[in-house]
C-alpha cells in the first residue's frame, strides 16, 4: 500500500464497525483483568473529545498527557486527535521543570495527568504557564481538597461530553470526518541526550504509513495478537504498538500495572508479541542466568544440554530454511525438558515474536531468546521516521537490524551516515525550523547514525556519528559494541566506554546491585549500600574477571585496559540518563571527570 488516506480516529470508527464488542484492551483493577470492548473504546474517546470541545479546545490546539500507561491515556490521545487537536506525551518520570518546558514549548492549553503526583508537578510551575487552561486529573484521589480552579476531574470532562452528545448526537462524527491525513496527529519529544528535547511532529499519514509499509512485513500482526503495554506511551515505540497499530491491525492490548510488575503481568497475559528496549531484555537474560546458578544440578544440566539444540533449530529459522525432521524432534524434547519451563517463567510461553529496539543490544542476549524457540528480531528506527527504518523481512542475521523497510528510500552517505526518505518521515520539529533543516536535507532525513550494508542488503549499525571514538592512534571504534559486550555480564548493569583521542579504551562500570548483592551474600561478603558493595575489593576482582571475558570477543585495540566502578547508580534525576534510560555521555564525562582522569594516569 503506497498511500494511506485516512486518520487514526477514522480507523477507530472502522474497527468499531468491524469488531463491536470484541476485546480491544484490558486493565487490571483490584487483582482482576477488566475488559474494554471496541464499542466501549469509542464511547470513551467520544465523550472525552466532546468534553474538551465544551471546555474550549479547538482544531490545531495542543494538549499534553502526563502519566503512566492506562486506558485513559489512549482515550485522551484519540479524543484530542478526533477534534483536530495535537496530542503531546510527557514522561511520567520527568521533573516539574522538565514538565514545564514541554508544556510551555508545545503551547499546551490542556494537560491530562494521571494522579496527584503528576498534578503537583504542573501546579508547581503553573505561574509560568499562562496559556494553560485546565489540568484534567484521571485519579482525583488526594486532590478533592485542593482549592484550585485549574483542576477538573477526568470524569467531569466525560460528563460534559455526554451532555454535548445528548444535544448533538452527530457532533463527534462530524469532527472526525473533518480530519485530514496530512494533519499532525501528535508530537513526540525526543529524549534529549544533548540539550533540550525537540518536539517531532508526526502526521496521521506518517504513522499509518510506517505501520502498514514498514512494520507489518517484519512483524506480521493479525487481529488475534495480544501484547502488554508497559514502556512509556510518550515514546514512539510504545505509542505505535499500543495506540496506532491496534487501530490498523485490530489486536488486543493489556496494560501492565507498573514497570515493576511487567514480569508478573506477562506471565498472566501470555502475549503473542513482546517488544522491549535492551535494558529490559538484558534484565530478563541476567535473571535467568542467576536462577540457573541457584537451581538444581539436574535442571542446570538439562538447560545446558538442550540449549545447543535450540540454537541449531533457530539458525535454520533465522535463515528462513525448513528445519529437518530430526532437529524438530530433538527440539520437541528440549521444549518438554527445558525450553517450556524457562519460557513460562519469563512470560513468553505463547510469544511468537520478540522485538528489540530503541538502542543497540549485544547479539548474545538475542541469541539466548532465540535458543528458547522465540523468533527474536532487532529493528532500528527513530522518532523522526515514525519509529521504523529497518527490520528483518525473511532472513535474520546476528548483529544486523534487518533490511531497509519497504516504502522508504534508503542510502548511506559518504561517511556512512544512514539517510532515509518517504511518507513516514516526520513533518518537522515544532517551533524549531532551524533544527528541522539540520536533519532534513533535500527531503532526506539524516539520522546521525553510521551504518554498513552487507551483500544481502542487511544493515549493521556502527554507532552514533558523534559517539564514535577515535583513539590517539587514529583508530575508529564503536563504543556501543564494547558496552554491549560488557553488559552481557549479569553483574554489569551499565558500561560507558571512554577513549576518544586517548591511547587505550577504558570503561566506567555500574554494577547490577541486585545480582552482585546476591553474589556477595553467597560469598559471605558484608555490605550495606550500593556504594559499600561497589568499593569492595572482591567486587572489583569479580568485575575484572567479567571484563576479561568480554575482552576475549573484542579486537586488541577495542579491549578495555582499565575500568572504574561507579560509587553511585546513574540517575535520571541527576541528568545522567534520559527518560528512556539512555546514557548522556557528555554529562557522564563531566560528572565523572576525576574517575576518567585517574584511569589515564591523571589526578
């Protein structure tokens, strides 16, 4: 499909016509999964949309949404879009100052917040937001005593909408019909590894085109699929998977109770598709390795015995080849004795496809999931491309992020920079034409990432252009490759490779507090805090052994010669991590300048 001439609210009307009372989403309430049908979905969007109209919101206005994932997030998102407005997501982990920046920069007249915690952030900066008309609160508990004219409950907005609907039953349909495919549907603020985040404007055409032309050939969704929503909805990956793609393909979304209960929730839902950023998959991987250390000798033997069978079968499937009967029989035995148990414990018993995206990941982590029989793909994209640039269509190759997606023109610049053009390329940065011109040249979006293509047109990401390390000897080195090798260790949570214009590579290491803590207890090593653990000489020796293992898979020039264990965990509040948990390299190098100097003989 070359052109997609519709809007997301129009797709909602189509899906309701098709599915009626079929389950569109689930939410856990008081320990029980509550189901929301497509009819209920439309009813909620319609009420909220018309309530906003009654409050004075008009076509072209911006409204923000601040809070954890929940059905109301989607109702608000589509309600805003249905009247021709532009929805803006804000990370629930953002500080009051960061919230103020996005509300101010996006010129949001309304903000929907989940609860008192998020409302307080907005109220703390309300004097600096003269354009803000209302704070709409989903969970009003704890706010009823607030004497604040800006606050209105989400339910009261719905009630206003019902009254509009009673007087004019066709009002919502008229509004949706006026929407154009070229209209901006929502703004996604990039996580801002350098400077303030920028607001990428995405149109209905952008979003629907990438779902149909880019994602579907790789992920092959049907209306029978289920997935769990747990990554922040203001991120382009989760926004696509939870909001826009179900409107295209009709599958069911279940909302995790929180990021801490994801493991339990996926065990309950048993989704057919699971998407994750590397940090989540690294945690699942290290969790299994830790449990294997503690399990019975028989179970450990079974896991190690059958894993090569899983890897052999996965290699046939990765090459899109028919699996020989003898290997299928062996895999069936491995499934009974080992794979089924492991998959069940990590909630992937029914998972037909697992996708990693958002940042580079060590191939070894993906290999682990493939050995369990889960089709595991790594995809590559950017907010500015509506989320997708490449993914494996038939063959899957270790370390590759697949082939450039259909429906996108693709090229590598002379310096290897990845550049793309097509209908899913964003409209531009909101209120920042200069920044837009910097990344869009002659219609080509310049990603800032360096890539390589092999003989089969499979893409390999080298690194961010600005992050590539050039040693004092003139060697170009990708820090992410080194860091991912290090993070394969169950004891290393974060690694930052250093070495630009220096004689050798060194690394700052954040240990995995939980896993290293368990190791310390087993070895009768006393500790009280993260810092006391990180400073223990035996922990340093443990991490040295892990780095030595990682170095075996690296060229000599890439190997880590020295390291420092950080005395504190990296924190978003300290501006060391973005909201998507990506390391802010410039901040790290500034904050830990002393530690870096010591690794190179300075003071």
